[in-house]
C-alpha cells in the first residue's frame, strides 16, 4: 500500500460528459502529480501541484483541469470527454516538489462509451 | 527535454535465473534521477529502485540492482534469482533539473517469468 488513495477505481461514462477524479496524497506529502496511461501514448505527465499551487504542466488538454485543496487532496476534472480519453489515470505524491521519489495510487480506470 | 527509451518490448526469464532490462535516456540536465517502476497485472505502480546521477555507485535493493553508465546514458535493471512475483511491466523513468518532479517514462518492458 503506497498510502496514496484514488477514487473511484473505475468510471464508465459517455462522450461529452464531465468527470472528477480524486486523489488523497500520503500523509505529510505536499506535492501531487497526475499521469495518464493509455495504450497509444504510454505514461504521460499531466500536471503537478505543490502545497496548493500549480508547479508544472505537461501534456494536459485544455478540457482537463486540476486543483489541490488546502487539505492537500487533489482533483482532476475532465470535461467534454472523447473516446480517446479512455485511460488509466494515476495520481502520485511526494514529500516535496523536488528530488523525492513519487509514490503512486492504484489509478482510476476511465472508460468512455 | 528528457527522453527515455526501452528497446525491449518483452523479455522472459526462468525462475531463479537472472535477467537484465535495458534503458537509455537523454537529458541536458546536469542533475537528474533515474528510476525503475514495476507495474504488475494489478496495475499498481511500484517503485523498485532509484539512482542519483551524481552518485557513481550503482544502487542495489535486495535482488534488484542497476548498472548506471552515465557517459553512455544507460541505466539497466538486473533482477537476480527471479521469482514468479517479478512478472510485470517494468518502466524506466527519469526526472531532474527544470522539469522539477515531472517523471518521463520509457515505453515499458513486459517481463515474463517461467516456472
């Protein structure tokens, strides 16, 4: 158990819909990262938050947004969903935003029908 | 920008034998870290081992060790005394410098362990 909690584990929805994925980092970790794992793109970094502030942004679509709340949990919002958004979405956390190993949650499997 | 390449889509090994998974990377950063993550069928991402680029000594974690060749930008993972539970997808990853904590992953290598 990594200590990172992601909910829900599975999500099935339709094109055009909006979903929210939630992540609770390990106790004491200030930094949260979101990654997308798909068959065609592999594992890709989406966005990082550190203590409530956006720290780095990767290949995140404009239809996607994220935030980190004062209690340090984070949410990834995906809107106007397309078939190609079907993927496994991971959240990871680390103690700081620097050179610390990232510990991953079990992921949320998103299926778009 | 950093890139990570794993040239072996699949590897197999007999139980109790040794296997080496290859990884090459490219970075312009002077300070960076390298990692191996394991993803079993349960889909969890499990940190196996990490190597700081400034350290010359190769990292070791029980049956897992790395061969870090900085000049060649090579970072291979050796699994000794392979066990059935080692069967998984293995990802090589890096981060460093101005990319903060952004992990860049390779394409992955599927490891099969035969009894």
